[in-house]
């Protein structure tokens, strides 16, 4: 995770938070040698193929104004998941017995995690 804050003209502040991750491993149930005592549970035994599995960039632009002595108001615009990257989870970790059909969904995700691109406007008041 990397964050940065910078100043722009007219007293506007720009900040960002960049999150990159290798993703979480998933559990594997290996029944390739059969069920029962031969089946093996491998905690965190699987991992998705790509190096970067989670990526998200958030951006915030804010302007603060003094509205009265000791009172200030701030308006801001925030964008979450700026590039609308999809981050996945819920990977299928079942390896069926070799006597049956292979699992075509092994290692494939089933859910989106985190938010898709979203926008937020806000106002704050401090004294």
C-alpha cells in the first residue's frame, strides 16, 4: 500500500492510496487419490496464477475554506477503484478423484471482492 498527498493551485489538495496485493491463497481439497483417508486437505494450498491479484487506486481532491474565525468547511470528491479493476475471490479448490471427470472450475474465482468504481462527494465542517 502506498499513499501520497500533494498540493495543487488554489489551495486544492490531492491525495491517493494505491493498494496492490498478491491475493489470498485458497484451500484445496485433494481427492485425486479417492475420498476417505486418502483425501487431503491443503490449507492455503492454492494460489491464483497472476502475480498481482488485487489492485485498487483511490483518489481524493479536497478544498478547505475558512468560513468564520476558527471555523472551516471542506468539500471533497473521492473516487474508489479509479481504474475499475476487478478483484476476485472464492476460488474453487476441489480436485476430484482421477476416476471421474476433472474439475473444470479448479482455481477459478466465483465472486468479486472490494468495490467497483464508485464516486463520493462530501462536505465537512470543523471548529
